[in-house]
């Protein structure tokens, strides 16, 4: 089954009194475009998180963010560096004694001096964080993958239904090809008969040659055969798709080939009925292209 590139997943991480949330968002992209955002305390695990994503997905623009969850993260701790504070007090006393000043260094002023006080983020041990984080990443990726698979199932049904119509149109175009060629022959013969009546001259051998050449130029049966062949290959690529076997690029290539054949048929078509079917064929191929852009 093919997979879509659209997905979303979320999972919580709770460890050591700290709470985080892993969130994964995925949209379509020609290649795998991966962006990971981790808090400073978890930045050491970025390469492992990246590897987990790359193991699962081959295409798509994927954003994976880990953010603190409100109310579950320990508050910063207020610390005083007493050694620094004592140095300030000692220096203030020496200055007062040396210059005959009154030493009036209050507590509030002392705390405001550089290096005396600070808020410290709680340090979480790396060895405690790793396994819960990676487990939550796997859970979020699993949810994302599940959504991509469900979306892919809907895409597959849509693609196969449109392929059936493309095949029907290819059959209709081929069945019309003989009538178009016969109409061309009749027009040329009527034109030759008109010229003969007007001039009394006609080169029968040259006429037959022109009829054959014109009919060959308007023969679309080869293009119709190739259309059906590409449709069959498209179906095979869809059926072979699965985890580790993305089909999106293959389907894009086959669509290019289908469009090329449709354009060739359109350039050869001089019949109103054939032209109408070519327009419908191109419309179906464009709808297929819109859907294939979101296939992994």
C-alpha cells in the first residue's frame, strides 16, 4: 500500500520530575527534508532522533519538536554564590577603611551585583533522559506513520479509480484511430478527384503515397499501446509500494510518460471526437498528478 506524506503524531515524556512533549508534523516534499528542535537538555540526542526518523520515512518535509510541557517542568533554582558575595563585602570594607567612607552595602545591592545570584535550570542526568525520550519519539513517529498510511489508502483508491478511466480512454482512442485514418484517406481522394476534374491531371502513384503517409502521421495506435503499458506499470508500482519501498518518484516518472503520449495523440488528432477524448485524458492525468504529489 502506498503512503501519503501528510501526517501528525504526538507523545509525552515524563522523567525526573520534568515533562516534555514530542510533536511530529509531516507534509509533502520532493525529498526528505527533516528539521529537529530539541531543548538544550536533550540536544545530545539529536543524531539518534534524526536516525529514528530516517529509518521510517523516505520523503516529506518533517518537523519534529520536543518542548517542555507546562506545569511538569521543575522550576529554576535560585542560587547565591557566597564566595563572590564575601569578596564584594570584603572589598567594600577595605575601600571604606582606606578612603574614610561609611560601608553601607545592603543585601539588596549586594544581590544585584554581577555573579552574586542567579537562577539555575535543573540539570537532568543524560542517562535517565535517553530511553524515555527515544520511546516517546518512536510513539510519535508511529502515530505519524499510521496517519500517513490511512491517508495513503485513500490516495490509492483515488489513483486506481482514475487509472481505470485512463485505460478506458486509451481503448476508446485506439478504437477511433481506424476511423480517423479512413476519414483522412477519403478526404485526400476527394481532393484528388476535384483536382483531376479541374485540371485533368492526376498522378495516381503519388496520390497513393500521400494517402499512406498522411494515414501514418495520424496513426495513434502505438501511443495508445504505450498508454496502456504505462497504466499497467503504474498499477504495479502502487501494488509493490510499502514500508521501505516508496513509490512516489516512480509514479511521477510514469505520469510524465503518460502525459507525453497524451500530448502526441493530441498533436495528431484532427477529429473532433478524438480531440474531446484527449482533453478528458489530459484532465484525468492532471488530477492524478495532483494526488501523486503527496505520495511518499
